[in-house]
C-alpha cells in the first residue's frame, strides 16, 4: 500500500488509498483487505473487504537490471532505500 499514514478523518470526508498488488503465484481464494479503527467514542470497527483482483498475466521469470528492480520495488513499498 502506498500513501501517508492518516491518524484522523473528519466526519463526512473521504480518503483514497491506492493498493498495488503483485501476484507471485496463482491463488484460489479472493484477496481480502482488513480494515480496523477506533471511533470517536471508543467503539471498535473491523471490516474485511474482498479485493476485486483479476490476474491478467501468468507468473514467469523476468531478467531485470538492479536499478530497474529498485525502481519497481520502491513503487511497491513507497519507500526510498539504498
């Protein structure tokens, strides 16, 4: 997942969270995203959302130079590392 950590959201507002998925092997069960938070009055909420993921390419080995790999990794993690 990418994006800033958000500690609070105002009532009636929305936040968009982009999810990037790279599938490393075939899967049978749908992927799930678990959301949980504590409301303003201390109540706990937890929701499991099924992600609409459709595999469009088969898994295959890819030759990739180091700099290209790091650029792709940074896109997935949202971090800059050396």
